[in-house]
C-alpha cells in the first residue's frame, strides 16, 4: 500500500513540475520535425503522436513536419531501383520523385489517422498546398541531384488558418517552384523555415540523435543546454560533423530568426518530447539564445 501511494505521489509531482511549463507555453506554436527510425516502429509512432496530441490539449499549438527517408529508400529498392546519394543528399530523378511523393503522402495520412484516433482533428497537407512551400532547384557542391529543392518562401496563412480552426497541421515536405515543378525538400530544412515563418516558440528535431556531444565518441559528454555562441564554436573547431552539422546550423539559424528555443531529441526514447519540454532535467540538447544562461 505504501509503495502504491508513493507511485501516486510521484505522478502528482510530475504534474506539479509540468505546471509552470504548461502556463508558459500556453497558446505558443511548436514545430515538431519527426523522422528517423522512430517512424519505422509502430509503438514509437504512437508515443510521438500521443505527445503531440497532449501538447495540443494542454495549450500548445503544434505543427508536425515529417520526413520519410527510410521508407522512401525501402520503396525505391522494392521497385528495383538503387537509392543514390551525393554528399548525403538523395539524388531524385523523375521516377524517384514519383515514389517520394507517393510514400510521403502515405506517411502523412497515416499520421493524420493516428492523431484523429486520439480525438484531435488533424489535416495533412503538402508544401504544394496553398503555396505553403515555394522552392528552387538545389545543387550539391555544384552537382545536379535532380528534383531536390531549397525553400525560397513559406506562406504561413494556411497553417495559421488551420490552427485557428483547431486543427493540428501535419506537413509533408514537398514543394513547387515558380514553374510548378515538384521538389523533394529536406524535412529538417522545412521544419526550420516553417518555424521561422510561424514565429514559433519552439522547434523540436526528433530523429535518431539524442543531442549534441562535446566528444561524439563519449556518451558522458552530452550537452543538455547550449547557447548559439557555444554551438558556433563547436562547429568552427571541427567538433560537429556528419548529419549533425546541418541540423545544428538550422538550430542556430532558428534562434537567430526569432525561435525562442530549439531541441534535438532521440525519437526512439519513449515520450522524449514531453520529457524535454515539461521536466526540469530534459533528455536531449536545448539550443538557446546568448541572453540565456549556458550549461
């Protein structure tokens, strides 16, 4: 009986700890970039979607921007094509673009279904809808990589209208150029640009990376809280490489363009989003402005 009472008290303490965060972020926009292995596991998918729904129900205004790279690669291989990458970017010819759009739309509507199963209204849209994402052709160090786009403009009105009407928007990162050509857009980039355009309070990257490390080979060196000056020093001194480099660059740009705080989280950790936002300790790396206190 005593043990059961302690468990109840522990749960109550969690709610008390969350209260000031709930008050602080009421009616604020949070953009959640959802990708990586957490998208391939149904149980982890349910956890992420449950977190997003809970955020909405306690007052946040969430927008989900999802990837689908692993699923796209699976389907490209399934139809007998070979996935090809240049400098970490998927080469997207016309046939691959057709598969990309098909897979991303399938993922998008599955996420919509999962949100609505939890009693919240969701709308899945592509960056093509309402001119949400305008893009231009992107090159990788001068090399043509096909229908891969770089965002030139975000039209936030469609998202603002959906949020005002109590919908949770779920965005598929595909856009068009001025000639209405379709482009595949990196989901991290799309999330950053949308967060900037929506003047979001928070931007959270959920992927297979659980944060930034002073020494990537040593898990004990994880940085839980870092201002952008320190982030720039890590980049300048060559401590950041691989897929973390563009991610951290997006974090810095987001803070410099009005987003209050950016979080890098491991989507494979159950409820990492809630733990990071609504507990004192958190579970990833928070990137903050220079006016705030560094770790």
